C-alpha cells in the first residue's frame, strides 16, 4: 500500500496523490504518521477501524479527527481563505463538513469527491479564459493548446494561484472571472500569447487587489460609486492609471460636479427633456476629465475612451434620482424615438442626436458593465 510523505503540514496535493495511487480503494481509510525527521506521512489504516464502526475507541476517534482536520486545513490553504465557511459551496458540499469532529474516518473516496469539486471550479475558470481568448482573436499560445485549455495542468495550476491569491475576497475573484485570460496570460512576441508564471499571476492579482482596496477607501461613503467603478479596474484599459489618478477621478465626481440637472433623466421624461440632459451630460464628462486631470489619451469618442466610460458610470451612479431605476431608464431610451442613437457622427446627424447616442451607450455600460459592451458593433441600435 502506498504512502505519501510531506512536511510538518500536509498539503492538498498529498491527499490527492495518495487517494489516486494504485492499490488505494474507495473505502481505504487514511491515517497520518510522523517520521523521524518530524515530517508527516499519509498511510492507509490497516486495522482498528472501518466505515460504519460505532464502537471506536477514543484514540481511534481522535486519530480520525486529526487526519480530517489536516485535510480541511489543506483545503483552506488551497483556497487562501481563513475558515471553512469561506470555501466555495460546491467544495463544502463535497467535503461533508458535518462529518468533521465526530471521530469518523477519512476515506480515499471522500478525497476524490473533493478533488472533483475543485477540478470542476478550475475547469469552469479555464473555459472562461478560453472564451476570452477566442473573443479576442487569439490563435497562438506558447506552450498551451487553446482547444484543450480546460484540461491543461499548467493552466489549472495558474488558476489555483488566482483563487489562493484572492483568498477571502470573493468580490475580487468574481471580477477576475469576467476575464480569466487576463489573469494568467499576457501578450508575447510576434502576436503570440504567453502563459504567466505562478509568481507573475500572484503579483498581477495582488496589484488588482490593492486597486480595489484603494477604491473601497475612496468610496466608503458612496457604495454606488464603488459598484460603478470596480468593473473597469479589471476589464477596462486602466493599466496605466496610477492609484492617485483613480482617486482624482472619484473625487471629481463625488465632490466637484453639480449633478442636479440629472434629476430630469427619468423613463417618463419628454424627448426634449432627455435631449437637454444628454447635452448636459456631455458637459459633465468634459468637466470631470478637466477637474481630475485624467485623460487616457484615446480619441474623444466615448466608445474607445475607458476614462470617459468610467466617468459616465460614476456620474450616473451619483446623479440618477433615488427613485429612478437605471434598468427602466435603459429600456425607455431603447424604445423611445427620441433615444434612437446613431453610434457614429455623420454629416446628417446633429449635435443633440450625437450626445443622445453617447448618453444611451454609457447608460448601457453602467447597467451591463464594460465587458457586455466590448466588441458590440458600433452601428448597432
């Protein structure tokens, strides 16, 4: 019967390696022994216990609880969280946490059930990364077959690093999941895409976490501004924006803009009132960029300007009346004749219609996020 020796603390992979080894059956019960060097070894318990045993001695129950506690801690360490309640629900279900602390043995079958739950999470994330790459037109990845991305061991290892680095911050992990490829890949030479090292993945996620923490502090009294801004910090083109620049952007909208005229932006507003607000909205965007001193250097068109999109979402978050539903307003602008928007200016389109186009597009981004808008045809109604 095989055994697996590790350090003074058993790791998740050691449990998996043991449970997956030749000669280990589903009902095999695990135990741990200490070596002369102080390391721990996972071994198969050969006597003194079996599944369904109701006459276990105290020593047997304690030994079972100890190996279960080691396994649970290994899972907690894998996900970088501080307690079992912060583990993914599917993993907690597979672990059968109600069996812990009751002297019950840990079997190879239970370990493999947990492994299946962990692998499913990683495969879903790998598929998300695959979709992101395909949508971006990527065809060549150094060392990775894009068609087998969800089966690639190196990719899964990087995704596990993402999960562990995010730790307890499920908010950050959900944002990263919107574009998983960005977390583990980067552009390489000659138009290729390169899989990052685990250290680079961890550093990239850490940098994003620091941006999110900074935004939380800046918007602690304005949660709507936080919700409006946070999707851009991962999905938007904000890599060159320093934390102090992001702070200036939030301050400009939070403290410096007069947003009273946005009170007229309602689903039942007249066409004329909506057009007036659209013109004012454009002025507010210009004022916000001027006050913050932040311009991403792209064209002035809102479709390609990530800072203008961020300002638009923040202005809507702070300026829309409390009793106005952004979704209802979005629907109204999509269905009213006054809100039909040309996506690009032309010789037969007046200024009011262009500004109305901008307002509707930025409202779409505010409601659905930058990812929902990315890649949409610019002549779409």
